[in-house]
C-alpha cells in the first residue's frame, strides 16, 4: 500500500494527521529488512482485529441512529 492509499484510508476513519502518519508508516515499512517467523500470522491477526473494530463502530453508529 502506498502513501496516498494509506492516507485516504486513515482520513476516511477520521485519523488526525493522516498524511504525516501515512508517510511515516510507509517509510518505516520500506526500511524494514528483518522478517520474523510468524510475522505473516501476526499481520493477519491485526487485520482481522481491525476489521472487527470497524464492524463494531459501524454497528454502534447504526444503533445510535436508531436511538
């Protein structure tokens, strides 16, 4: 994922300083040279948790609208 796509993703989630954060995150990812065993599994777990948080936020927003 590039800086623009990550920045857009962060902005859509109302993250403050999305541009700076995206640039730093991509820069850090590109500088990483070491891979650890289980890294892919860890990344998958984080992605699943992020999706769960987004789904939870959507559910809360829906219930809030109904109230």
